[in-house]
């Protein structure tokens, strides 16, 4: 039987180059203190010898896994797809790996995901909680003293870092724009009743109407799944009722896409005949037909800020909890001009 080949170590790379193992370690981690020329020599030699980073050994030395957990409700939603990509890219730059889990808005799945990530010894967790999450549901993280940061959905009653958009300001901007265009029967479509984000966005929408002297109509406050079918079915239903809306503000871009498809199916031209505004400004918004006017607070930015918050928390657990509220802007496209 052939003997198993002994793995190449840092010491082997250092001996081949005639430098210290510390220099090799710094060069391979792109840390300061090593010249560009030396770094290139180290990397070339490591590749030639077949050196592979031993994460288990590093974990034993540092008591860190160099892995971050990311828990999202739905990886098929383009918002979370783009956010996940942003998180992974920024973690890669920091020399960290990503462990991903989805909850499908299920508390039990969320609890299992957190437990599994604790078992794997992640250095921290980025979490978009399920819509029904309470502070007590995150006790597993606080009791383990594991650094974590929330994004997109905040949870009352818990001291934690958080990053998300100024929801009220965003939907207020959208509604004010439609009111200035002369619309007074404006529907708000999308979102689940237990969602704090939904409540905030509808509150901002209501604020704009009330300031303009327009009484919000309960019949135009449409709850639905934040999905294409949710938007599609909701707009078709609301347009059949007495005194239907003449424009719509949507909970997010995905719901707005469904609304636009529903309008096309009814032979109503989105934009020209019926303005539609989304929320988020995901990449597909500019490519839709027609291109979607939306409240812009891109998932890439939320992902980047969330990673920054968590890494700072890992480095200094004594920092006070921080809340970053990103200011939205209205991006005008053909669905509403």
C-alpha cells in the first residue's frame, strides 16, 4: 500500500525560501509587514509545493474558526441572493469563510440553524430574523456570548447591532411622489402582518397620505406574501373592487414585479396607465419591463455594513450596540415617472 503523502507545512515553505515561518504566515494572509516581492515569492512557492491552509490547526492555535454564519429567510428572493453575495465577497476579503442557512420564515428552522452554527464554532452570526421572532428566541446566542448582528428586520427588547433602511422615510418618499402626480387612491401592496419592516413601511406610506389630507383606505392596504405570485394576485383582486386604486406602492421590488405582471395580464400598461413603485432597488429592477421605479437601499450596501458591524463586534465585544439606518432615495424609471 502506498504511504499517504505528508502535507506541506508552513515550515516547509519557509525552509525552501530561507525565511521565517512568521514571514510565510503573514505573506499568505496578506498582512502588513511583508514586501510585495516577498509576498509573491511566498505565494508562488506555496503553490508549487502544494501547501494547503490547515484551518483546523489554525483554529486550535487561535480558538477561532474564521467562519461567519449567515441566516436568511429565503435564498431564492433576489434581495437575499444579492445580499448573500455581498456578504461573502466582503468576508473573503477579510480572509473568512461563510456558512449559509435559510429559515423559510420558520422559527424552528431558525433555532436549528443557530444551534448548528454554534456547534460548528462560527466566530459570529449575521441574522435576518423570521417575521415572528421575539427577543427570547435569540437567547441561545446571548447565552453563548456569540457576536451577532441583525439586518433588515430589527427585534425589540434585545441589545444587538443592527443595519437596515429607513423604512418609514422610504415609503413616505414614494407616496409623496405619487400624491404630487395627482393620485389620491394609492394602494400599498405586500408584506406579512407580523413583519416589523412591513409595519414601518406602511406607517411611512400613511404619514405621506395624512400630510396631504388623504385618508388611508383599509381596502387599499393589501397584505400578501413577498413574492411574484403575491403581487400578481393582489393587484388583480384590488382592481376588481369598487373605487380601485390608480397607483401602487409595493413592499419590495419582488412584489412590484408581480404587480407589473398582473397589470400586463389585465392589459393595463404599467407606468403609462398605472404607476408602480417598489422598494430595495435590486439589480433586476432596472431590467424589468418596464424598468421599475423604486426606493433605493440596495442589498449590497446592507450586506457590506452588516459585515463591518459584526467584524468590529468580534474584535471588541465591549462596544455598545450600534444601529445603522441607511437613508433611502427614490430612483425614477419607466414604471412611474
